[in-house]
């Protein structure tokens, strides 16, 4: 198995809780309330800014041209991803000024700073393992939800209710993360994990990486939950 598959199998309950979270399932069904999605978009904008910093850190921690190039490409992909957020937030009536001035919420800070700390304290492999649930997990989620776009028959009760009849309200989001560009980035991330671990891992080192992966995956699930909780606080 790849290192990613090994880590995923060791953290199967946490991975399922993340990739099949209630937020993800409702988004796929088109029933996720619009205020919840709006809250997620605002926080994810800040999330992506911090992940761009994490990939810049990956370039700094790199010792080969290949790793520096990979970090550069990953940073570019994240900046491209922010363009999707700007399109979506504009469409959902969220001004750019609101994005820039909105405070980072607790789960946003907890996850992004955990990733940055892994990179600062650990090595390049620690950093990429901490990034993996986002980089690889979103592609897995997008691929699983992609058929929902064609199956969608209209927003159900409590859904976003945007778009024309039969048009999935979150189809653009799903298409972004199931698309070839993001899928290719996910495959590259999986391959890079194996390259960074090519010299072999002791059981102790694998256990350390497993805990990094498990924690990052839990924090991903907390990030989804934060958006759902935003509706309850209104």
C-alpha cells in the first residue's frame, strides 16, 4: 500500500467521520442550508490562506529542486482554489470586504495552526502528512459526490434553493473537487508522501505520522462541524 493508504487504514474511523460528515452528506444531497455553506466559504477562504503559507513553508523545508517545485505547484493550486471561493462568495452575496475582515473561528485556527506547527517542528514529511487529509480528502469527497450532480432533482426542504430547476445548488463546488486538476494534485500528493518515505520508516516513526494524520483528520471534521454549528447559533 501507499503511505497514504496505510495512514488512512490506521485512522479509518476518523477518516469516515471526516469524509462522510453530516456537512458533506447534506452538501451532496443539495439540502445543506445556505447560511451554513456561506459560513463555511468564509472560513475556508481563511483556511486556504493559511494553507498557502504551509506550502510556502514546505518550499523552505525542501532540500531538492523536485520538492521545491512541488511546493510551488501546490501553492499555485491553492491560489487557484481561492478563485473558486471568490466566485462562489460573490454569487452568494458575500462581499470581498466581508471575507477579508471576518474573524477566523476556533476550528479554523486549530486546524491551520496545527498544520503549520507540524511543519515548523517536524520535517517535510510531517508537514505533508498533516496536509494530506485536506489535499487528498477533498478529492475523494468530490469524486464520491460527483454523481449527485446528475441525480439532483431540486433542493429539498432546508436546502439552498438556488439555481434553475434540477440544478444542483452546490454543483460547482463538487465539480471543482472532482475535476481532473484537483484529482491530479491529489495523486501527486500521494506520490510525494511515498517519495519522502522512500528510505523506509521504523514502526516508531510510522506511529508518529499516524498520530499526525489522525489529528489533522479530526480537525477537518471539526471544521465541517463548525459550519453546521453556525446555523444553531443564529
